[in-house]
């Protein structure tokens, strides 16, 4: 997981907040311990343990709220060493400060901050309690894309596309056909995406549908004609992509590279899980 620090703010807890590529907020356990004036990090580990148990007892999986990472810290004279750190969600930060040393004045400030932030998140969730038609289409098509990419990989393997490099080239040929010569790297740049971000996770339903058609038709041709040889497989994938592009042009559609970049599908998947959990609680 990669997460960037937010801009410095007057509130110390806002200043150390990190936001990952999916817009999820996290706080470093070491930075939080320092702001809470824990001079011995080991004492804060005990607070985190209580937060872990409280999260578990609330019926949630702590592994969704604690992520172990390694970071480099300064140890003097420009030297650094690697240390273990935990990235903590807003929810478990709230649970942690409820179990922190109450004699520390900063702890009361932390309790207020995380209580307000948690309530704001709840209100936002309530205001977005249902999925839009576009969000539902994106979730459905992205899931179908995962399934058919797996099937496409199997068909490509039968056509002697064997190594990871072979498959990367094979996929690029399909993108080139559909995106007018642009490969995966070019599309990333065109869409303003980071290297770590999956192109498919940031496509709207129209773009996903075009890519799904490319994948299903290529798989069908490879299997039906028992295509052999990775060069043949690459050629067919590019040709199918180009035919899908032509079909889009013929009906007056927008070329896929010109379609807008959307928020990460992972945020929608998290929203769907919360809604499902909410519905289970209601029906239970």
C-alpha cells in the first residue's frame, strides 16, 4: 500500500493523515504515538492491541483496519534504519485514543478529533446509501472483466503465450488495437493514472464494456480456431481490438482514450460491502 501525507494543517492529527490512491485515510502508528506524546513506542503498542480487540469484538476484521508496513527513520548524522509501522484506519484510531492514557491532555483532543471524523464519515455514508445505475454497471462489468481476463489468459496460454512478458505483450496488442495504437503505458499517461493504478479500475461502464467485448471475442477466436504461436495470438488480439474500435467509430461513439477517468472501483466495492453489511443488520 502506498499513501501520501496530506498538507500540513493546524490540527496535528490532520497534519499526519495519509490518503492512499483509493482516497482512503490512514494514520501511521508511530506518528500517532508521537503526537500523543508516547515517548516509548512499546507503550503505544499496548493501546493498539486494545484497539485491535475492540475492533474484533465489534464484529469487524481488524486486518481491514491495520496494515503493517516498513518505513525508514532517521537515527542521527543522516543515517537511517528500517522499522515496522502500522497504518491505522480512522475507525481504529478512534478506538485507540479511547484506550490511550487519559492523563495526557492531547488524548482528549484526539478523542474529539476522531469522534468528529467518524461521525462525518457516517453522515457521508448515509447520504450515499444507495448505488447509482452507473456505479452498479461499473461493479458488474469490472467483475466480469476479471473473470474474462482469466479466461483470456487461459486461451492465450493454449496459444503458446507462456511467460509473464509474453502475456504483457499480448495484452498490449489488444490495447493498441482498441486505443488507436496506445499501449498500457500510454493509456496510463493519457488517463493521468499512477503506475500502481490499474487502468481497468478507473474505467467507466462504457469503456469497461468495450474492453470486455475485446476480451471475450479474442478468447472465442483463439479457442475456436485453436490458434498456435504467440505472434498469431498477438495479431488476433490487436485485430479484434481494432474492430471494436471501428464499431465504436461507426456508431458515433467516443473513442475509449477520450472517455473520462473515474474514481477507483475499489472505493465502490468498499461502499457495496458497507451497504451489504447494513442490509444484513437490518434484515437480521
